[in-house]
C-alpha cells in the first residue's frame, strides 16, 4: 500500500473511534521501529539475521581449562 493510500478518506473511514485510530498508529510505529532496529543490527554486524549462526550464540568453541592460582 502506498503512503498516499493511508491518507485517503476511504481508508480512514474504517476507524470509528479515536482509540481505534491510535491503536493502528501505535502498531505502525512499533513495526516501523522494529524494522529500523533490525536493519541497524544487520548493518552493524555485516550480515542478515539468518546469514550466520552467531546471533543465537551457537558456534564451535574451544574450551580452555580455568587457570588456578598456585602459590
């Protein structure tokens, strides 16, 4: 849907109360912010969410024994 269609009278007629309109606008804002944050994270990490397994913490690791202080 194009941005102009959101402002059409036919589209806006579906909202009968101010609460309905506010709920819709809150959903739009939430989804927009989530998409921006996802894009920012993808840009920062340099790959898409499903491009690598390192976002969920899964990767091969080599365990080293803990160093114990000996006197």
